[in-house]
C-alpha cells in the first residue's frame, strides 16, 4: 500500500501542525509517522530524505517546512536543492498550462 503524493502531503501537513508529534519525529521517533505508507515513502521519512519526498510528489512547501523543522536553515539549499535539480516540477507545469504569458515589463510595447 502507498499513500500517493496528495495523501502523503496531507498526512505530513497534519503532522507539521502537531507540535508534539513533530518534536518526536525530529528526535528520531518514527512511530509517529502516518499509517499506510509504502516502502519508498517510509524509507524517505525514516531517512529524513527531503529530496526523496519531493521526488515522491510531496508539495514543495511541505518539504521546505519539514526542512525548517528538522534541520538548520542552510540544509535545504545545501542538501536538498542540488538533489532535485533534475526532478520534474509538476506544480510549475500545472500553472504554466493555465495562465497566459505575462506582458513584458513597461506596458504593451515593452
């Protein structure tokens, strides 16, 4: 069984809103992880693999928030961003398809 991107994002968001649960997770207690995780999801969470969570489709804001709770501020830029450079960005693609291009700066004629 696996939760999938949307349900995993929801479960992690709920975990982030529960301070005691997040503190336990930050301290290494994996018993507070959501139920129904697939092996890849559990491995990414147990290993605090934020790039892995991004690749599993967890919303980038949730991944960033997890990073802020689990690690010093510089960790995300140093350890996560380089590992997701080649990852698909479905959020950008989703919005890019639905919005007309922005006009050039300076008005109609540029």
